[in-house]
C-alpha cells in the first residue's frame, strides 16, 4: 500500500482559526471557502480562455447544489448545468435565466421538457424517447427547442485504464504516488 503523504493540518481557513470554527460549530465540520472558489474559478477560466476564447463554464448542480455555492459560481459568470427537474427549478429560483441553463440527464419528464422549451434552455437530448417527446411536445406549436446531442465515436483511441494509468504515471486515480 502506498504511503500517505505528510500534509500538515490547516490552522486557518481564510484567516479564521480552524480551532475556533470547531469550538463554535463542533466537529466534524465542513467548511467551504468562497475566496478559494472564486480564485480557482478565475484561474481555470483564464487557462481555458488562453486556448478557447469563447469558453463558457456551467456549474454542475449535482456537484454541490447549496444555493450559496451555486450563486458564487453564477456571480463569477457560470451558467447552470442541471440533471433533474429539482435542479432545474433550483437554478431558476437562484435567478439563473432559462437561456443560461443546460438541461442534461436521462430522466427529464414531459413537464421538465416543456418548462425548458418555454425558458429557452439548452436541452441535452440523452436518448431517442426524449427526442420523440420533444417532437410531440412542439407539434403544432410556434416554439422551438434549443438542443444538443452527444455523439460518441469509436476513434480507436481509448484513455488508459486505472491500472495502466498507475503504471504509466506511478500514481493512483487520486493522484497519489503509488
């Protein structure tokens, strides 16, 4: 088994002593740094824009759908990427305009699709049934759906498996030295 690196514990988070946070809120305690989120977002955006000037990030609500976290990303310019009606409604409640919502996920109800069309959201079609539902929904209507379709192509090039990656890089899937 690989040795765990010696990482010293954090004494402060954004200038606040960890000990005082634990004293006030107890332990275990999960702390999210707004400052770190904003700095990391800006660094990532800058790196992508160097290569892809028109890049647009979308915050994945399934990653963390706490309103405070989502709103930090939206304040930084991120759209919302949602995978359910629950997440879609949450993004709308968070003030994200419908046209800045990417609606992904394989289980969109007819009502979800109708709402997304009405709000001009980008709907990622995940399977033929969804496509047929959208076609039926829009039949006889002046509305149009904004859609995206995933295309999986067999190029003959495959990423290395976890085992091969560990052998090539001498690191496990978490980036730790093996």
